[in-house]
C-alpha cells in the first residue's frame, strides 16, 4: 500500500456499490475491510478512510491518530460525533460526512414522528389495544401542522429537508443555525435566535450535529421556553438536549408530546423509565434507514468528494477541518 491508498471500512449493503463507484472514478488502490481488525491493519499506510460512523471506536481513533499519511476521513453517515468522543483526527485531516445522502429519509421519518404526535397516534394505538372507541378523548388531543409554527434546529442537509416537508403541510418554518443568512433560506423561511424561536415553537425538530458547541444546547432553561402545547422531535443526537428535562416537562404537562430516534444509551435498556412515559414515542435510531436511493446517494457523494480531494478543493465539516 501507499499514501494514496483508500481504505473502506463498511459492512453495510452500501459497500459494494461504493467500492464499484470508487474504482470507476480513481486509479488509487482501494482496500475493502469487513471488520475492525482488517481496517486496523490497513490504516498505517492509508491516505484516505471511508468509514461508517458506528464503526469509529477508540481503537480506530488511535490508529487514525498514528496514521501519518492520512489526510481525509469520509464518514458514510451523517453523524461524526464519535470524533468528539474518541478523537483521532489531526488538524491536517479533512473530515466529511454523507448527511446529504440520508437527509430525505431522516426528514421523512421526522415528519412521520411529528404527524404521529399531532394526530394522536399513540392514543389511538392505546385505545386499539384496549378495544375502546374513544373518539371524544382522542379528538381533544388532535392538532395539526397546517398553520403551525415549526422550529428546525440545524439547517444542514437534514434540516433543509425537514423544512421542505414541513412547509408542504402548511407549517410556518423558523430556522435556528449558528450562522444565519437570509440568502440560504428558502422563501417563507425565517432565521431567529434560539431562545426566541423556542418560545413560539408548536413543533421543534432537532436536526443538528453533535459537536463541542452543540452538546447540551437544549438545557433545562431552554426546554422551559417551549409552549406547553408544543412537541419535540429529536433525530439528531441525544446529547444535544437534556433528556431528563424534556421528560420532566412532558410528565408535568409542559409539553404535549415527544419523539426520540436517538438516546443516551443504545440499545435503550428495558430498565429505562422512558418506556413508561406517556406521549413519548420511541424510535430505535432508524430515521436514516429504509430508502433504496440512499445507497446510490452515498456513492455519488463519495465520488464527488474524492474528485475534490484529488483536485485539492475538498472542504471539510466546520469544526473538524483546519485545511
């Protein structure tokens, strides 16, 4: 192997399509790894690493840190938070992700969770299990996204996809991001500061990456800013918000409903009290799955980024790259 070698560590069904696309796009040597031990053997001389976010652990981080020739890490997922947890990427290593590829699926799942909350699907399912026709009781819980004030926290690929879908349901969308710019907003979308946007959020979508700056961003004080009739859907990372504060607000009637696709501990243990919380929808971290188009999108992004890398124009994720 040489410093131009691309190491691909992926055991998902997308790996074959990705490797085929890479081989058609470059003459570089490509080493496909199906397990961690193979990746660890290949990394010392690699120039590029393509890896699933869930596979990036402390051992890989150590190998990445020691890989003197490594100049680029391409995550085959949206989350790069394991870099925050385990480190490894030096300042001269560019980091990119594939959020654009899974944005549509995550946004669709986020909307499904939101619609389930506002249309009282948990109450309907509970009534079904009890074989009860509870029309009046369910009607009292119904609300709608039509005309609702929707706040989207994060305006990357996933956040933009959520906004697009929410607007299709007639929602009024407010976006919160670190660097507001009217030029980047769609028509009918406005930017606000976080505290202001929370105060009128009928529905809050959390869709930003976990970084040192976003960890704990939605703390207990900010959770209290949300309207009592509001809903929260988190398809980002659990550490972005104070889960205990959200659950407390839900139990105390200061929130109408919550849906989590991400948790502090995964799989969520059977002993977790979250299983017993009413109006809390638990989704087992599946928001980005299920789309047949995602695999090709990931391959397309990787090829596009590879061409930019070889041309010296690749731009890394904010907060991860110093190039």
